[in-house]
């Protein structure tokens, strides 16, 4: 695969040429799409929903074979049971989420003008719980919030990501998430972009780095069989990998990052709760 050798400085230069001075979210996304088209002209960008697997046909074939009989079926059965278990009010999650929880995950995170902040799908679940007499769950907990959203997100499989950034407050949150994406951190002085834009398709040890486009379409994931990992737990793990102590899942900075991050996958279909190494 012929990858153009883009450096961070060159990428920023291309953005400056390609975008108007006051570029918005859609201009950002289109520039990102163009970057990857130029870097990988032979790749079908629809395959980016498979993450790093898009760069290795053998690995992608193995993944599809594993997904025919995924090793985490029992975990997903637990997840469905959580979803169907009534809360103290007698209501279920389907009763208090839009459209019974079906085909909604692609709209999240969304900016709630009434609350003045980004609301993730996990936050919507906790709002549902507290409104029905239950305690809020800890964000990122694989046995509760992780499992519940593993099932919930599968109800939106096939839905195209449809993140909206409308109005100055939403734009400010988006820009904050964008800043976090490009901010270098830790002893290794890496940003999210270092690996998932400039290094996408390259190998780090034995692993191929995935591209930003398509990344948010398939979380949570089950690693090494039954180890469930949520997206924001992965954010914290990535920070640890560059030797930076990141925030815990549910922090506003992570919510804004997820808002920006998800926007970059607008238009791609979701397929949640999948297998990864």
C-alpha cells in the first residue's frame, strides 16, 4: 500500500491551504477524508470501520471468521439481561431512551443546550437510571456501564454516525475536543494525532496503528476474548502508554474529545461490541 510520507508540519500546512481561515467541523472532516485518500489512494475508506484491520487483509479475514462465532457470547447475554432488567420504578432502559434505544447511538455524543455540555450515550444511561430510582453507574466500569452499553450500541448496528455541531456552545465543546486530540502529552510527547493520523497504518511493536476515521464506530470492544474495554477507558489507556496520567472516563475533557473524535466518522455505519486482539 502506497502511503505518502506526511509529517505533522506538512499535514497542518495542507489544512491551512485546503481550509478557509474559519474552518468548521465539516471542513475538518473533509480535510481528514482527503488526507487519508491521498495517503492510501487504493483503500476503500468504508473499510476504516474495521480500524487497523483495514490495513491487513489476512487479519481482516481472521476477524470476520472470529465474528461468526465470537468468544464473548456469554458476556453479551449478560448485557442483554442487564438491558431487560426493570429498574426500581418498574421501567426498563427502553422506556426512557429515545426510540426505545434503537438506532440512536450514532447521534451520540450530542450537545445538550439545556445542560450546556456534551452528553454521551453513557451519560444518557445514567440519567435514565437516576430518574428511575437507581444509583448512577461508574463510567467505564466493564461489568455495569460497559456491558449495558455493549448491548445498547448493537441496537444501532448499521446506523450511520450522525454527530451534529450546531451553535457557538457546541462549537466551543467541539474545538476543546479537537485541542485535546492534537495536544502532545506525557514523557513521550505524543498526541492522539501522532498515532492515529500521522502514524496510521504504521506498526508499533507488532500492532498496526488505526486511523481516526472509523475509530468510534465499533466501541466497546472485547479484547482477547472477554475483556470489555470502553472508548473512554481506551483514552485513559492511551494516555498511560505515552506516560501521562489522563482523566477518568466521564470527565468533561474526554466527553468533548469523544464529540470531536466521533464527528470524524460521520457517515460511516456503526457495528458495536466487536472482537479485537
